């Protein structure tokens, strides 16, 4: 483990552009149903905002060629493939405001067909929200850091990035306050999320090339993410179980996600491997490994097999002791460093509230193994 270092420097003008909005396998798991803005069903739907007029001096021009695989594709779909780190809604705004050019000519229609050999240029401007992002002096737990990236242990209750209802006091604000260079990277280098009330490890890029590499690695499932969860009801059946069930918006409650029939409802394939660690009369202690990153994936899959997470009222969980948030912790993160090639395996200790809830049920926790 590398000791966290303090990075000091004068605050630079912010230019945190909209970005990192594809399905990154982000492991979005949590957030009590206080309001719909906290649920943030996907990064595509987050931070959607009007582009800031008159900010050409702060914009970034990016040119990308159209390859043979995208010949005759709609320009909006081609852009989603070519610059996946930017949200579809943001790209639509660029098109609508004439900030996308094809072979030097502005294009505003999403349905325009591109050809192999075309060159698309995007003038990427900050949004009103991104200009409102300001550095804040918020203490964060850094468990690994080098010149290219850092890994933080996010506490429960900390929102990852600004959104309606949480324009300050977020991890993004903390990253901007910790290192002025974070303002030069889209979303301060955040490439995946944990929900507000889920604790645990997150990797953050410190430069654009590392960010692009991490985005690709997460999309390719090259980042291993393991969670610890405390769930209701004693475990029955085999100790290892794979839940492969598509997840979409619950048609009966828009605040919830649910296992859905793709022939009837919109959704995406999702897979979670679940390993029993210990079972008691009241509930079970499990390790969950994500293979996809759907919204509330672990919570939905655990509830679907009859084991809702402790204190997860949205999906049928009840309080245990002082556990006031869903009992879910991202305890292990493993990946090959995108620059150095070093294999990183990082662990975050179990928070006190989960340890106390386990003790109430007579379950044990081994800090040496993380389980």
C-alpha cells in the first residue's frame, strides 16, 4: 500500500468537461430512495445540462476519423462508438448547437449518415454544472497513489459527483480541492461510481490518457471488483451461485430497478457471482463479484433470489442494529496498471457499521482475508 500524499498548488480555472458516461461496469450499488436524483440510473443520464454559451476559449477540439466498421452509420451512433467517454446526451447537445463538423462542415442532424474516411471534429464545451464544480477541502482516504492514478476508499454517505440536490460536498469536489490538476481531466478523473450509501474502493485517473485507458479496461471487464454484503435469510443451496438476469427500470416503481424480461421491458444483461462466506439463522454474509455494472445490480440480484440486503428498504431489506444504509462494501479492486503494467490488488477494511451488524447476528469477520 502506498501512503497517500498531499498535492498542493494554486487553484486553476475549472474546465471539467462532460464525460465518462458509457456503461463502464461501474458497480453502481446503493443510495437510499431519498429522491430520484440520487438514484442516477446511468451515467448517461447524469450531469445532463445546457452547454455554456460563449466559452470557446475553454472548449476542446477533438477530431476522430470514421473507420470502415462505421460506414453508413448515423452520426450520433458513430460518435457514441468513437468517443465513448462522453455521454450520448452531451453528444446530442453538441450536434444540436452546431458544434460537430464533418469534413469541415457543421452537422446538426443526428440521423446524418457518415462514410468511411470521413473526419468528425467536435468542439467540446463545458456545461453549466461542470463550471459550477469547485474545489473543496474534504478529507478522503487514499489507499494507493502514483503520478497516473489513485484509489480511494469512499465512505458511505459521500456522493461521488455533483448532481441535482448535491452540487457540493462530493468526491469530485474533494478531488479538485486535493489536486489542482484534477480540473484538467473530465470529471476530475472519475471513471466509475459507487452510490452514495455504498462504501469502498474506487479508482480515479490523474491524466487524460490514463483515464481513457481505465475506461477501456472497465468496459472490457479487465478490472476485478468484489463486494461484501450482509443479507437477510439464511443461505440454502450451493455455496457458489451465479445470477445471470437482465436488469431494467421497474415498470411499477420508477425509483427501483428490477430483473426484467427483455422481450417485454427495456433492460440489459447482468451477471453477478455470489459466494457464501457464512450463514446464520437471521441472514448470510456473502461476497459478490460483478461481471457487469448495472444500476443497483447486487441489490437487485440479491433481492431476486430472496436475500435482500440489510437496511435496503428500497428492495425489501430491514434495519439491523445501527445499520442505517444498505450493507454493501466494495472491499477489493484488482487490475493491471494501465501505464506501468504492475498488477494492483487493493483492499478496503470493513466499515464499523457493517461489523456491528454482523456481530448482532453472530457472524464473524476476518480482517486478514477481508471476509
